[in-house]
C-alpha cells in the first residue's frame, strides 16, 4: 500500500556548505537520509518532496554546524498481509514466480500459482498446469494476495513478500479482462 506522510525533522548543515542554496542542501540531505530506506512504522521511503526549510538555524555550543527545522512529505510503500495486488511476472523459475508489485518483487511459490497442480517447464520457461491448458510466463499480469511479509531488521535490509494466486478472482489476468478496464 502506498502512503504519504508529512514529516518534521532537523537537518544539520556543516560550515563548508554555508553560502550555498539552503534548499538544495536540504533536499540532498533529506533524500540521502530517507529515500530507499526502510522504517518499521512507515515502510520503504520512495520519494522525499515538498521540502520547506527554516532558513534561521540553531547553533549548538561547541559545534560549528547549524541545525534547521525541515517539514517535508514522503511517499512510502508498505505491503499489508491479505492485500490484493496486481503485478507483472518478472521471472519464472522452478521455485515459482517473481512478480513486480511496484517497488518490490513478491515470490509466488510454485504450489501457490494455480488451483491445479502445476510444474515448471524449463524448455518454455513457464509454469504450466498439469493438463497443459493453463500457463503463466514472464510478462504476464497477475493478481495475487499477499500472504506473508518478512520485514528487514535494519534500514538497509531486504523485505521479502510471499503471495498466492490460488483463490477465486486471483491468478493470471487474461487479455480480454484487461480490455474491459
């Protein structure tokens, strides 16, 4: 799920940056501090924008840097268990599908790809139903339900997402269904 938050924070500007455009400095600092990082309560920060910086800074005793109050917005992504999402199959392997659901990939284990028993066909690079009538391959669009999320332990860790396509209304989205949209 994508969310927007408004944040208040202080940024530290070192003396070697004095005289430069404070708005550009603030943008660089905030993007480095927040973007592409995971925060347990917020999710993965995708974008920092709408930055407003107080040009009047504070100086701490014994330190030459100035601290400036900053208000800004962030766009985050935090998947939710049982959320239904759509994505493009990025890769097909014997273990299952890797589905691009925005800023992250989710794994659909081969046992969760179809209601029917399925197997990986190495020659065609796709997952095929036992009767051979259904298949999913790279580039297909699928709808799935998030079944589990493994959150990273630190800001730089990797979030792992598992999905299932085995439920009514889920699975490969056929071209005829896409035209109705």
